[in-house]
C-alpha cells in the first residue's frame, strides 16, 4: 500500500536549532542502531518509519555497521526511502557514521582518510543517495592525526557527499581541537553525538565539560542511548525478560543490573509516575532539559522496536516542564552507574 504522510506531521514536534547553524532537528530523532537489520521484519521497520515521520520525526540516524549484518540497516533504509520517502527527501535529515570495524584488513576501521571516505561512498550506495545530511567520525582514533580525520570530513562536505560534519564520543578537549581544525578548513563542526542519560552523565563533567565545549565552538549535540540501553524503562524492574538486550547480551550486560542500579531505577520510576509520565518519557525529557553549564542537548536519539514503543517515547515532548524541585529529587537517583560502554573512546 502506498504511503501518504500525515498532513499535520509538523504540528506537535518541537524543532531545535543545532548550535549556531541554520539547521534544525526534531527534539526526538530516530536511530537505526537496532531493529532495522535483516533480523527484523521489513514490514515492522516500514511501520515504525512511517509512523515516526507522521509524528514529526524528520531525522533518521544510521552508521555503516548497523545491522545485523553490518550494512543491512542502510540497505533496508534505502529500500524504505525509495518506496515511501523519495518525494520527501528534502524534508529529511539523514546521517551516517564511520569509525568502527566494517571490513577486514587495515583499512576497515578507525579514522584514516582512506577508510572514512571509502565507507561514506559505500553508505551512499547502500542507501541509494548522492549525499547524506550529516557524516560523522564515529569515534576518535588515537593513532591517526586528528588533522587527517577532520580533513576527511571536510572533503566529504566539499565534495557534496555530505552537507555537514559531525563527531561522536570525543572528549571535550578533542571536540574543541576538532572544531578548530574544521574551522581552519572552512567546514564548521555542526554536531557532537555523545552517549548521555540519567545514569551516564560524563558530558557534565570536566572543565570545560562537553556542553561548555560545544557552546564555545558553536556546535549542537544529539544524545544517544538516553534510556541507558533500556535500563531507564520498566523492563528490568522485575527481572530480565527473555527478549531483552540484557538476555541477548546486546549492549547491556547483567552486571549493569546491580542492586544499586535497580534501586536508582525504581526511585526514578516513582518520580516519573508522580509526574504522570513513564520512566522512559521522563528520561528522554530530562536529557533535553536546559543545562546549568553549557548549551542544551539539541535532540534525543531513540530507538524503537514497535510503533507502540515509538509513540510512547515520542510523548516525552508533550510532558510537564521540570521544576527545580523535580530536578533535585531526580539527582538523588540520577547517579553515574558505570554503564558507559563508550568510555574507552574518550581516552583516545
């Protein structure tokens, strides 16, 4: 059945300007890290993407290695684009990334010019696009000069294969350095994609912290894993479901479900209930709150395994504002919980 987008799709989703750029992103974006590989029914993927666009989600975030198998999320997304969104391409922001292992040998990962540009070309072919809107360095490379990695992003933009340049999981110091290199080349740093949640608050630490660094260089941010790989939902309050990420060993280990973490999650769940929200909705809204120090998060990047889950999480944008009392109460439970799977990248 052919797809006609909802006529009121822009009525309820807030859009936020990315740093000092002219681009705006929806307050909540959809990531295709999980649920869009060949292990997920194509019709389920289609239903999620259609419903997301109907509800004002204009930004779809991918990476070269999303699947499984690696590359399949981009291939499947390319089919959805051709089938449903071809006429609406200019209403969408499509991003992809390169940095993690994609093919064997010395040129299949990290941050060399050879790898990044070859990967981008492959991503464009898989999605059937002539350009993406944002191309990211997915992680810093400790063994490649930052000038080379940023030079590759500059080439991607200057060649027309990407409109904007982004980075992910870079420390505040590396973020400032990367932005300075890009600025000298004439390609501004648009955005940083950090992991960030109530249980993973590394972005708030340091002098400067990441949000202060982004304010300094004029870049925005899109926070991935705002639900802490599913911990900040009600899924694990009574044990580990058989179909959960923890049970499958996907980006969440049983060690993350410690007694201390579960106590924090239960405390946060009670606060969410008092606010008339689900825990997931409150967690997403909290990521988007104003920052005490530095520029606030531009967009929260969520995943979805079903239309119902998508709809529930997108309701975060219409929840109540946080009072100072709310935030103080949340801070009693929103504590670093040793769940940052990407902490090693920050040391690069």
